[in-house]
């Protein structure tokens, strides 16, 4: 049995002081009036514990999963919570512009002209007086004189030549030669325009892991034939790099024809320009339910084997995708069984066919 003892010691000093015996008697009375209970006894805790209500208050139901939602519901009707929320929502906003705000402009003015701040300080270094010790500054004034030595120079003529007017004199003079540089400048003017030989493509720059040919303004990349690749849901990726000269003079650069079996994706400088035969923005192999499929977009999935070869005549303008200098063309072909992949580009560039020469000669004064 657990007995609860309450010991109260009261010490007071007044005119009518109590005795030690009186204090002992008061403590004994408090002990005899205390309640006792044994664990397991039925005790009304609302009477025994001040402020006690229940052993399962609502707060015992909270955990890290529902505590935030419960707090949100309580805050909706809580005056203090609403006051904090209103203070946050209605507090004023201040825009501080680094170009106009005095916080920045005044500090920048000090950085730009620190002397102006120094001039506002009380006192100057010139007002300071040395208090003892050796002089900090010694004035050392030195003078010197510089004179120009003026002297008179004289010479004597050792020989005098007389010229007789009746005598014929002869003299010889040496011809002097000098070298001058002048320029003759050639400027060319186009009189008639035609097509360039390679349509703006620098043929020597073509680097590819496929066969290629250029003839009659047509650039062919890949071999026009059937079934030279074999695979099962296999992707063959090839890259061709080439240089474009004078991009601003290209009149035509068109993807004209393609041939493939089963799927083909073409990119120019990273941009998708063709995806056949179903369109889309990609060409990927994916596994679904134990099988392999071709994915051409987020929602488009198809079987690998289409059992046919495709040849498409196109008219896709590629000029917006070209850049001056190096360009990269990427081809991806999916093949199941046997297949192939090739393309043709029609290119034309404006070039001058007849030139007129104009010479500017600055050498006329020396002729």
C-alpha cells in the first residue's frame, strides 16, 4: 500500500509566535487527513488530481501523420492562429531597387567619391601637432644654378676661289635613286549569278560512317538497297558531320526522300526533322509484359516488325536547322529481320558565275 504524506512546515515570526509543539501537531493533523490508495483500487482521479479530466484526451490520437491536418483544423477557429496568419498575409511589402534605393545609391556614392566623406569629418591632419619625439617630417630645400656656356667660334678661310666669266666650267652631278611603294587594288563585282557546285556543302568536310554521294545538287547518305542490316528489335545509329559555307546564300536545303525498314528517326543538330512511319519525337526500345516494343512518343508503342520497306517523298525545309560551319545529322533505324536506311537532300546555293574586275591604281604619281 502506498501512502501519500504531505509535510507542511510553516515558520512565521510575529508577536504571537507558536511553539514547536504546535507545529508538530499541525503536521500530524495533515498526515492523518491524507488519502491513501492501493494500485488497482477504483479511485476517482477527478477528485484526487486537480484539473484531471480523462485518461484519453484528444491529443493522444495525434502522430506525425495527422498532427499537421489537426493543427490546421484547430487554427481555423483559433483567434491567436488567425492573428498570426493575418499578420503574415497583410504585412506590407517593400521593393528595394538596387539602382534607386538610397540604401544602395548612397553607399555607391561613398565608394565612388570617398574624399567627399573625409571632407565632412571634423578636423584635418594639418591641424595635428606632434607631441614629443623626433620630427616626423624634415623639410630639405636644395637649390642649384644652371648656366649656358656661351662661346664664340671663329674659323679661317684657307682658300679663295675666283671665277672667270670668260672661262667655261664643267661640273658633274650624281643621280639619286629612291624607292617608293604603291598599291594596286582589285575589287570584284558579280555580274551574273548561278548555282554553286556543291550547294553550300564543303564536300571535303563530310565525315560519316555510312556511304555518301553528291551529284546534281543531291546529297545521298546511306546505300539505296534492301536488307543489308539484320537484327531483332535492333537500332542502328549513324552520324554524319559536314560543314556549311556561306549559309546566308543557301537558297534550298530540303530533305527530299527517305527509305527505311522498319522505323527511321532523323535529327539535324539535335532537332527531330523526321520520324517514320508513325511520327513522334523519339525511337526507343522498351520491354512491356515480357515483349519488346518500339516507343515513338509518350503514348505510342508499336511492334518491332512491320513487315515492309518504306520509301517516302518529302519536302522538309532544313535551312532553319542549319548553322554556319559544322553541322551534325543523326539517323536511327530500327530493324527486325532484315532492313535498311538512307536519305537524300536537295541543296542549292547562290554563287556568282560572271565576275567583273575593277583595279584601283595609286602608282600614277611615280610613273
